[in-house]
């Protein structure tokens, strides 16, 4: 049980120790991202929970900042990931991506990222109160792409690792590397100087640590883990050592013995191994069990799949419970507890994303309910980098094929452009900004300057006229009681604005700062002592008001001759209870100069460490009211308002009406008078703080330049509970005010303040500008201006062009000179068009308006450049006539040339030459034909187009300077010329005798719709009996009564053409009885509907005689196929034929075939043609060879039917043949217009016009490039080789470098290019893909001088430097070196210069400058910080670029952005006054230089007479001072530029210029001047000191006794004591002797002044105010006389002080007096008759009548020793020689075991009974003595002197022992007796020793009596108990004694 209590105590001690500060553990790791210079950094830290009060997992906490190693840093806001409530720590993590500067290709750069702060735990056995420094080595590698770049190692540890003192402890640092697992090395850190725990080693290969601590306590350690490429991380944690009781190993000689260290186990066989403990544990700690991952194990987690692991631990004791604590768990892990109790199990699960790739080391610890812990278990979760991220797979080409919106360039680890986040979501709209895209982006739109809104579509600008007073921007602080704390407000003129202020005040304040200002010049030390004594009550009372209360302390002294206005003692956050106790006032006086108000003014404005977001109170304690003038009172009030500090004033024992009046007048604060008691002032001060915190008082700061704009404040009120409300502050800007950048400060007294920067409208500005334009050209321009308030500007012309100069039109085409009062927007584009050939310079002027006010006017100068004008041509239209030549007369003109110098070129004659001959001077016209005046051409049409058409032929004129005109057209109108039809019919036509037949007349025409048939002539037979007629049903010759007989010149009605064929059937009958050849005939023509008549056709008629006839037989044509649109007819001809059994009709052997083939049904999808003449087949003598031609575009099956008839018109059956038309691929076609462009044209994309009958895709290519003209493909890529594919069948042109144009640059170029196209088809029969015909296209470039181009330029330079710069300008005609600039305005905040000096208004108006000629120098001290928003460019100028022809670019601007280079500024005191022997808190606050970003400090030197400390406020843990031992010492840990130090002068030294401190302030690479703070150590009257020297007891020995470690005077009853002491004072101004007084007169005894040695008693000191004068020897004396006859311990106490001339009192020294009784020695009485005995051996004799007495021993014990000694010496004889016995009774006795001796302790009566009878028997004859020794043990003396006041008495009885005179006697008797005596002596010694030990326990006597060595000798002589008592009278402490022994 005792051991358990012991261990619990040790454990609790460690808990207390570990609360000393807040840092526990840290490590930093990093990983690359898809951009090599964007590094993801992860910081894992552990802190003490109590520093934050309490934390919860997932909570956000902030602490310190991280330095990225590139002069940038950021504050850390971390997420709590785990916590240990038993040991009161938690872990937190921060992760962020930092962008480092890009590196050149294939280069690396190393950075060190650091998290550093102070201070470590004070009680560490190493590194106590030192900085912690957590770092990682980062490598930026531009040579590799993600994910191949290096990653840092990753490690982890429990924040506190428990180890056993004096035993070997083993634990392992587990680390993992995403790149290579076996390449890590381990060692103690070398990145920061720190002490490692002694006895600890680290294995460099596997991270095994061995530690044999020899002390209990806490150590810190830091291990560095480095990979093969040099990237490193560290892990910093604590080692807690404790002692544990175990047992020794069985191999030891003291096996199973209890032990606490290995060294206590001896002779063990396994000694010497650093891995084995010979002292092993008794209790078994809990252990991790399966399925917990093994130590060092790596678990792979796949991406996008849920994975899990378990932690399970168990204690072997059923009565205990187990719990698991983890460190730095990834926030994505989900936790589930699966079991609790003796076994504890938890489950973690995770479905990681690609963004989580990396390694995560998890550390865990198992604890049982008794406090025993397991070893640390660490393992790794590893999320592997796949070859392709986010679901991508590797393709056959080795590249990643990504899904979704992941980018193959980054192996699917990065989003494509336009997407963001871990799911690559589409970026939302971002109209005027840059979207934060990419896998690490959040999709938010980062707006360009002037835009806001989620999509940056809302302009920050608006018209001044529409603007209302509003908040432009504001800053809130979470910890503030009021918000916003800063705001920018726009105030419209003469309009009041109510500014909202939100108050959020909890019932218990969250933060409270109390600065205690104490009057150090109280009227007495006792008065000031009440301040000391009341401090703890004050602190504890005030702490109840807030969750976090911090205190500071300052002092002032109103002592007139040595006043101190204000002296800081301890900054906010200090332990003021200790600080006030350490402070020693320099004076005590009721005199006062009344400077308490002045002190409060300085204290309230001093840098004492006020915390942001706290309620601020200054408590002033003074015992005298203030005296001050009105100015001082006003300064006091303004200082409090400016800092928002509320005063509480305590009149300490004195009324303070002036203070009350000021507080009442100010309207805030609290005053009260308190009694001069510790309880009253502390209670009332606390009540005052409570009172002021319950009042809301609003004040406007007088020290702010914008105070006059605050017109009203909220009414104050009292609050009693939590308050959430919004109040309003009224602001109003007068119409006219001369306040520049007004700022208002409004304080809610104590609770904080809001700073309001007030903006109002300012006049816009415009600048002079200009532009130039070529003669007869045009130019566009905009009106521009700027407005400091970002208002929307509109513009108005104030002067216009002369009407002869030209016209300026708006975008709507309206002449602006007709709109004299129109305002235009800034986006309006104006067009200037000069009058034709007008070349004079013109100007216009304009103003800008912001909605409220106009700018001053600016001028735009317009310069017209005279240039050669291109000639002009006029288009012409002619009408062509088929087969007739027509003349074409062209016309052209030129401004400079006569007609004879103008030539005309036809750009592309081919559109006309396809229809006929196009000639100049009887020669065909080509593109190179030069046509001179009079420009006469001819054209003869030879091709008849199918329909009317107009054809255009482009031509241009060229002047003598080879300048071409724009393109004109020769338009030729063609009409189609009708062609006569073709008539046909079958001839001869057979007819039977006396029979009739039908004759089919056919007309074929391709350009007509109908025809009429004309019977020109006919013969009716050789006998004239034949008849030609027509039946009403055409083709039906059976009519008789309705016959219409043909007449000559008969004209039929119109017959429509069907498939280009029209037929008319006429009838013929005969009455001939026999066969007659050419019996009759008919001749006809056909006339189309356009009046053209065909040639005549004659049809003969044969009369065939009657004969037996059989119908013929048709020969069927099998199904066959033809190709669609295929023209190779020979391949598809077929023969229609038949056979006939009648040899007259058909005899193949005789070559007779009189059959007629007849088409009975024509095909529907095509046409049958005769092979011999290509006419359409209808009927024809057999065999009839035909061709089937499908109609254009058709395909599929078609049929036609046919038969044969014999000469007797007998018909065969009708046969039908199917023709399959097979679809084929058709050749594509392509066309393109000729194109010409100028140097002023933009790049237009041109497209080829393609077509394909089959609808196939057509891909075109360039097969010949134009000369001297750059041609670009569809993607805008220059074509350098042909053939070159055009992916979109589009192209564009640009001029080559002019220098490449032949014969001369900047000349016109005419050229052509050739393209063809290929279709894309799957067809292969009869052919596959087909290529179009080559198309030659003309292209021309017309040179027009192109205006130069420029763009806005921003010149970057540093403040107070000059920068040569080059204007942005380029021109295709003019080399850059020849371009010049025209400057229209000069900079306003700097100067332009060249080699000849500074430019001025005259020089810029009269000349131009080369692009690189000028240098800009800003005015001294000016930078961008001096602009309205502290960020805009400092200066600007307007300019235009001129080419060598004088043509100008548009006007543009050069901005001069002057980077502020203002180092931080120190505005504090350069001299501080430090009070002697006083710690001075020195706060150095660096103000960020204008435009700067941070403040760091380097203390360069210190003279070192005193001591300089770095000071760290640890919150509730107080303040830590770290002495600075070497210089320079750098700090950069403050985000606000405040650095705290403390100065302490050496003791009792002072003087002006006592020390100097030099330092510089740093911002990145900016270093301030060296600042020097001079330390004056002000002499402060130091209190004197008093020292006790000695005392002398008068009436005694007179010996002077020096005071030792105590101040006690021991004196006897009825004596007196003289006390001697001395007073000292180090102050040089202490001239006279110090005064001395007795603080309190003792109640017993009397104090006298010392007179002299003869008559020592001087005057009685009855009054404590009576002074004791210093004696001539420099000492002070007094005499103390106790009351006669009285005694006592602590009889009296006399406190003494000395006092200097300033009233300062030394610390008191007290003399204690013990008045002692005189101790009376004991007396032994032996009857005279009993003083000698004679006896024989072996006989017993009784010694009697022996008594003793000790007169002053009443109830206390005394000691008696009885022994047998020799006759002449004190040697105790053995009890074997002589022995004795006594009756001990109630006494406590102890006999010696071998000697004849016994010692007894008891009351006097008890011991007298012991010695009343002593029975003696001797074995050995001889002369002996019975010795009786009595010791009073000094009990009558004070304890303090008891050891020196033992008194004793000794007496003897003589023993004469002889042997009996008998013959049988032998020597054995002597032997026996001698043995008895010897035994008795030995027994006596043992009894004495035993009694000594017993007495030592029973009653603590002095060391001299009870020393352990007293009984270690061979005899009793060495024991002081056996020292013989001398005569009592010889002892000066004895009373007189009559006893003689």
C-alpha cells in the first residue's frame, strides 16, 4: 500500500510538472503537388490543454506561425485531432499549400520550414525554458513531374513517452517515406542546438532508441529523420522518467530482492546488455493485442475504397479497465469504439481520395485504470501513388487515359483547365477574375481589381451620383467584444450615415486585462504592507469576472524629492503577486507632489502588453489625491479613450475628490476610498472593476483627425447580463473639408474600439493623349480617365473637329459634333475618318465625370500621315452572246499617277475562260498579263450554259509605286441559247397488203418542255392508194369514221417531253395486194416550244405480202448490274434480239434478221441508249445494242421490258430484265474565292467550300503554298511543308516577315496556292476514296502601312531607386530600334530623364524619344504606399508609339509601380529610466514600414553591465525570462511586431548611460537603421540593513557570544544580557548615523539603553518611538533584564529596525531571549556503615541503604547505572567474576550481556527502589567496587542547551572478596568469579547501550549524549554516562552543594 501511495505521488508530481508550459510535441512533413513549386505542408503539434482552458476534437485553435523559409510566414490555425485527458494534452494539425518561386528547368532549391517559439517546460532536466524549434528540409525540384518528385519522410510519436529511471528503456521512432522505404537514417537533431537526454542513443538505421535515465523528471528530445536525397523531418517529444519497484532477476545473487534500479541487482549473469534489465517489473502493464497493427507495420489503403484497422489492448487484471490514446490521427479517419472494459478496442475507417496520397504514421498508447502504460505502438497507413490517378488507366502508348475531367498531362492527378476540387467539378462562372481551379482549388473566383461578387461580375465602381454612404470594407475579430474593429466607410457629401457597431458581451467576460498602478510612496511601511497582503485576495476576486484574466503591474512615487512618474514593473500576463512582494519602496512619506494622474496617463499609453480582444482596466492605488492642470487632465482622458482603457481609482486611506471630479466629468471610470487594510482595498478594487465592466460608455477619440466627422454616439447604459446588440455611430462629412484621409476612432470604454477610415468623393482625372492615322484611312479610339474612388466615369467632348478635317462618329454611327451635351461610357469606341486627302493636324478635348463632378479637360491630338494612295478601279458589267465577240473597256484612276502609269491585272481569269476566249490584244489573258491604258479586252462566248448565269472576274489596278487598288469585278452575264430538237422514227415501216400500221414520230430535246410535229410532205404509194391519217386516240389506227387525214404542213398539237422524248403516232393504210418496197413515205420535223425546228426525217413504208407467219421468240437478257453514274458504257451494253422460225424474218445461217426490237416499257430510274448513235432506244432493227444509263444519283434495282416483232408485225412475248444499279463513290468537289488582305486586316479565317455527292466527309490539303505570304492551317499553325492537312478545311493568311518579301519589303504580293480534297468512304468497288480536281486559288497581299502596336506597361522598381525602361511597341514595317514614342503627359510623383537631363512640358511637346531612351525616378520617399489605397501604381504617363512613317499607335499608358522599401520603424523611447535594483519590462514595438508585411527584430549588441532577458508571456502560466547570453539574437515570432524583453541592473549599482541596447528591425530583406536604447539606472533610496553581532550575559562569565544562524540569547535566571548590533546603508546621501528603534516593547522584561560596562543600564526604553543612538564604536547596544525570579523558553522577543534619513526602514531583526533555570546536580547517599563489605566467593551479600536524589527532577526521568568495577580503575568486570541482581520494578532496565553492569531509566522513586537492595555474589576473589552512577539527563535545562547541561553523581561501595579457606578449594572459583565480574561488566555496557537506544527513542536528548558512537567502544570509559562527576561547586551552573563524595 505504501508503494502504491508512493507511485501515485510520483505520478501526480509528473502531472504537475508537465503543466509548466504548453508545448509538448511537434513534427512537420511535406509532399509535392501537381505543380512542383506548390508544396503541401503538414504540421502536427501537441500542447497542454490547460493553456486553452479546454478543447474538443475538431475544434480550431491558433498558436504561433510557420516560417516557410522564403521570407514568408503565416499564422497557424489548427484542428484538434486527439487528446489525453489524464495527462492533459491534445494534438492538432495544420495543412496548407505554399507556393515557392519557380526554378529554372532541371534545377532544385532547398528551403527550411520552421515552427519556433518559446518556451519549453521550466522543469525539464534539459532545455528548460528554451525555444522549441521544429523544422523540415524541403526540396523544390523542377526536373520531375508529379508524382515522381521527392516527398519528405513522415514520422510521429506520443507527445509524452514514459520511461523507468535507472533501467534500460527501448522504444522505436517509426518513420515512412513515400519514395523509398529503406533509405531513411536517424540521429539526434543537428538543425537546432539543444541538449539531448544523457544516456540515450539512437540507431541510425532503424530508429531504435535506448535510454537509461539516472534521474526522475522530464527530458525533451528531438530525432532527425533523413531520406536518401537529403530531405529531412524531425520529431520532438518529451520523455517522462519515474521510479518503479521491481525485483532482481533470477540470475542475480540477490534474486527476487526488491529493487528500483539495475545496479541494485548484483552478480547477474546477464549484466552488461543495454537491452536487458536485471531489475524487472512486478506489475504487468497493459499490452496491445491482435488485431492491432504491429510496431513498424505498414498498412496499404487503396484509393476510393473503404479500409479499416483496429486498435485493441488488454490489461491482465480483471479489476482494471484499459483505454487507448492516440497521437495525430488524420482528420479523415472515422472512429468507432467496439468494446470497453478489461479489453478496449476501437476501429478506424477511411475511404481516401487521391488528394490523400501519402504516408501517415499513427502512434498509440494503452493505459489501464491504475496508471500503468504500454509501450508506444506506431505503424504507418500508406496510400500509394497509382501510375494514373483518380481512376485513370495506362494506355498502350504508356500514357494515362483519364476519366472524367482529369488531365492526362498530370497522369490524372490534376484537373483539366476549367475544373477544380477532388472531383474535378466544373468551375463556376468567373467573369472578371481568375478562378481557383485545379485539384487543390476551391473553385472560388479571385476577382480582378475593381470587381466583386461570387463570379466577379459586380463592379466595385459606381457612379458617384448614385452612391450612398456605405461600408466599403470591414474587419472583424472573433475574440472582440465589438465588431467591426476596422472599417472603410464612404460618406456621400452632406449625407449622414449611421455606422452599425455590433456588441457581443457575455455575462462572464472572456478576456480581462488589469493593470495595477501602485503608489510606492505610502506614509509608512505598514501601510504599503497592506498592498502586499491584499494582492492575493484582489487577484482571486477579479479572476471570477472572466474566463481568462491577466494582470500587469506598474508603480509611481509622489515623494517630492525623488518622484517617479511611472515605472513599468510587470507586463500584462505576469504574476503580480510575486512582483509586488519583490518590490521594495524607496521611501515612506506623507509628502506628495500629486502626480498620480500624470502617472496614470503615462501608464495607460505605455506598451505594457495589453491583449487584443480583452476588457482593459487600469487600477490606480494612491494615498494622496492628484494635482494637475487642465492640459494634463485632458491628456489623461484622451489617452484612456485612445487605448479604450477604463480607470478604477482607489483612495487608499484618503479621500480623492479631484479624482472623483475627473471620473465624473469623463463619464467613465470608478473612484472609491478604502480603509488602510488589505481586505478593504482589494475588495473595493474588485468591486470597481465589476462596476466599470457593467457600463457601456461610448467615446470618440480626440487624437483621431476624423473626430469632427463623428456627429453622435450611442447613449451609454448599464448591462447586467449577456448583451448582444447593434448600436449606431452617426458620421457626416461636410461639403467642404480640408481633412486628408480622415480616420475616426470610437471606443466602447474598456471593451475596445473601432477604427473608421472615411472616404469621400474626389475629382476624376484625364490625361492628354493623341493618335495618328494614315491619309484617307481611319482610326478608332476611346476616352479614358481614372478615378481614385473607382467611380464609373462617363466622358463628354468639349471641343470638336473642324468640318473640313473629317468626322468623329460614335459606335452607332452618329457624328459626335451633333451631340454636344452627350456623355459617353468608357467602353464607347469612336471612329475618326478624315476628309479625303486631308492631312493637317487636328485636336479635340474632353472631360470625365464621375457622377458628381467633372474633371479638368484634356486634349487629344490627331496627326494624319501623308502616304501614297492606292489606285482605284471601277467595276464593269457586259452581256455575252453565243459565238459572238464583245469588247470590254476597263477604267482605273490614281490620286498621284496619270492613266498611262496605271496597269490592270486580272486576278483570276479562269471563271470566264471556261465559257469562251478572254483576250487582250488577241492573246489569252492570264494572271500575269499586264493590261495598259486604254485597257481594252475582248470576250467570245463559245460555251452555251444550261441556264442564265453571271460570272465575275476580279481585277486590280496598280500604280507606278506598285500599290494595288482594291479588287474590282468584270461581271459577264450569260444567257442560255436554245438548241433545235432532233426528230427520229423507225424506217422502213412494214405494212401488210390492204392493212394499216402505226408510224411513231419521235422528237428528242434537252432544253425544251414540249414539241409540235410538222408533216412536211408524204407520198401515198406508187399507185396513190395509200392513206395517212390520225385517229383521235393517238396510236390507235382502228378508227374509221373519225379519221383525220393528214395534209401537207400538218402541225400537231404540243406534245410534252418525257425524259427528253416526245412521240406522235400516225396511221397508214394501203389497198395494195402485193409486196412493194418503198411503197410510200412521209417527211416530218419537230419544233420545240421555243420555236426551234429540227431537221426533217423521212420514213419509208414497205408493203409486205401475205404469207404464213409464226410470232418470233424474244431472247431474254439476264439480270445484270451497272455502277451508279458510271460512264464506261462499253462495259454495260446489252443486245435485244430474238429468233423466228420464218426464214423471211430470221435466218441466222444466211445472215437474215428482219426482226424489229421494240422497248415496251422503259426503265424508271435510267435511260436506254442505242450504241450506234447514242440516241434513246425505242425500237430498232434487231439485234439492237443498248446501254442502260442510270439517272444521276440513283441506285438500286430497275427494270425495262422489250419484245421483237417480225415483218408481219407478229410480236414475241414481252421479256423483262432487272438491272441492279450499284452505289459508287463520287469524286468530291472543292471551290474557294480568291482572297486579298492588307497589313491592317486582322487575321480572318477562310474556308474551302466542299461538296460530295455521297455526303462523305471531305478532307482537304494544301499541296502548293503561296509565295511570300504565310499560310496557316485550321489551328493557326504556320504551314511550312506540303502537303499540309487542313483539319477544319479552313486556313488564314498573314504576311511573312517584311524583310523576306522580294523584290522589296512592304510591297504588294500576288500569289496562289493549290488545294485538293479527298473524301472519306468505305466503298471500294469500283474504286475507294476519290480525290477532287486540284484547285488553284489566288491570294494577294496589299501593303498598307500598319500602325504600330503597344500595350499597357507597368514598370516595377523599388522606392528611392531609378529604373531605365523600354516602352511596349512593335511594328511590322519598322524595326523596334527605329520606333519612337510621343509622350503626352509627364509623371506627377516622379521625373523622366534621358542622357540630356530631365524632361519637361516643352521637351515632350517638341520631340519624340526612342523606346529605350528614358529613365523614371520617383520623388524621394514616395512609393505605391503613398497612393489612395496604398497599393496602386505611384505614377503614370500617356504615350503613343510612332513608326518611321509617322503613323502612331493608339494612346496607351505606362504605370510606374514603386515597391515600398520602408523598413520597420521603432517609435518608442530611445532612453529608459530604470530604478535601481528593479526589473524593467522593455517592450520594443516595431511599426510595419509603409507597404511592409512583418516585423522581426535582431538585438545586435548589449553593453552587459546589467542583464537583458527575452520575456515570454505564457498566459495563465505567467511570464518567463530567458537571459540573453550572446549577440546578435534574432526573433520573428510576433505577428504584430511586439517583442518583450526585461532589463535588470546589477544589485545596488546605478548611473546615467549605464547600459546601451542596439537593435535593428527587419522585414524580409529590409533592415532598419540601428536603433539604440540607452539605459539610465536611477538611484533609488535603498532601505538600510540591520545585522545582529553578539550578546554578553552580564553577571556571569562575561564571555561575548556571537549570533550564529539563529538570534537567540540564552541567559540564566536573575541575569541580564547586553545585545550588540549594527546598521548599514549603501546610499551615498546617507550622511548621519542611522536611527534605530524597537518595533514592539516586550510584555515581560525591561529594555534599557546601554550606558557603559560599569553601569550598563541606561534609560529605560518604554516607547517604541524612542531612538537608540549609535555608539561611538559604530555599533548599537541595548540591555535586556528579565523579571527577577522568572524563567521561560521564548521568554521575550525584541524586534529591531534601523531608519535612514529618508524614512526607509530596514527589514526587522528580532532577538529572542530564553531565561533558564539553574540545573541542580543529583546527590548519592550511602550509609557510612554500608560503604564497605567483605565476603567470600560463592556467597551472596546484599548492599543496602544506598539512595540518591535530584532536587529539580520532579516528574522527569533520570538514569542510574550500577556496575562492578576494579579497585583502582573503572573497568567493568565480567559477570563471570562478580555478578549482582536488583529488583527493577517499574524502571526500565537493560543489563549488559557479558559484563557486570545494568542501566535503568525511570522516576527517582522507581530507581531508588532498584538500588535499595543489591545482591552480590562473586566467583573470583579480589578487591572490587560497586559503582553507582546517576545522570539527571539535563531535563531541567532548555532543550536548546540540554545536551550541554547534563549533571551527574557517582559513588562507590568497596567489596573485599576472598576465597574460603578450605582444602577442597580450587582455582575454578576464581575463574567463576572473574567470569562473573567480566560478564557483569559486559552486561553493564550492553545495558548502557540498550538504554541509550531506548532513551533516544523515548525522549530526544542531545547529540552529545546520544551519539551513535557512544556504545561502540570496548568499555564504558568512552560513554559519557560513565564520566565521573566532579565536585558540584566547580560547575558554574551548579548551586552550592554540601555533598562530598
